[in-house]
C-alpha cells in the first residue's frame, strides 16, 4: 500500500487507533473519510481535524449501502479500512452476556464482512485498491475477560487470509492490521499505562507500511509476544500470563 495519494474510507475512526491513523494518513497527503453512528461527533472531528465524516452503523446493512453510495458518489475511494469495533467484558456464566456477545459479533465480524462485500466490486475497478482489516493480538491468544471480542478477532484473521487468497489474481491488496494492547478508550476512559502509547503505535505502523508497502500483516514489535506464541510453542504460557490479572 502506498502511503500517500490515496482516498481512504474507514468504517469507524471516530476515536482511538482509527482516528489517529486517519490523522496520520491525512498528514501524508491522503483524502480520508471516517464514519460512525454519532453525527455530532463526526461534525466535531471535521471541524477540528479537517477529516470528513459519514454517518454509518455497520450493524445495519442498509446503513452500509447508504454510506457506500454517498462516499463513492463524491470520492474515488481506493482504500477501505474496516476499523469499526467494540470490546466489552463478559461473564460466560451469566446468561445475560449473550446480548453483548451477539452485538460484538454483529459489529466486529459481520460489520467487517458486510463492508467488504459492499465495497469489493467497486474497489476492483480502482487504481491501487486496498482492503485493510483490523484484528488484534488477542486473535492469537484470547483474553478470557473479553471472550467474544477475542473470538471475533480470530475470525477476522482467518477471514482476511481467505480473502487474500481469493483475491490473489486481482489487483486488490489485502492487509491485516494487528494491534497489541494500545492506550485507547476501547475498554473505558482510563487505559492501562502499561499498554503501548497510541502515538508510538501509529508511528510504528505507518513506518512499517512505508518500509514494506507489500506487507500482509502490520505487526509492531509489541504484538509479536502474542502473534508468535503458537508458532514458538509458547501459547499455554502466554495464555496464563495474559489472563493472570483478570
């Protein structure tokens, strides 16, 4: 993926990694359009950051279709980043967790699949087309506190691999962004200070793209502890370490 001269549409992007990446891509000379469910927040970001926003709820297929029609009528989008997602704790012994589980699957997994399905035929007609999915280090070693989140990210990893293989004979590049624990508000307003600082994460991620434009997975150094656990026969130990404090 080239890091300048793109027109990027991002599902999500109103906070955390998504918003910071949107700012970095904007500063590199890309046109960036983010999306989210709250128009007032999108308007605020547009005013403060000069990043256009479109109302979108990835849990609603009609909303995805409307956003696609809107953005492609005004922009020649060549990059889709499926950033929208939620992460919530669940007690699997409490039947009430099912509502959280279903919402997490609907947004994280089905939302990604819906967006890709809607945009793919259009992207295949563009120059330098890219689909970037967003998984997590927890795709490879789960956090028991957030079981469905971890499961959806494992599914995104698997889905991305299949997508890449099915598109191997096309011009569409498929990239998986694999964040470690990053200091964002994904799990609340006060992130753990031991998590990777957001600016460091985005700096390293952009540097990887700049140095390796053909990369398949964007893996910062901090995420290798989780990403390589199975391959290095450390999975059981890492699972225990990761979940020791939860």
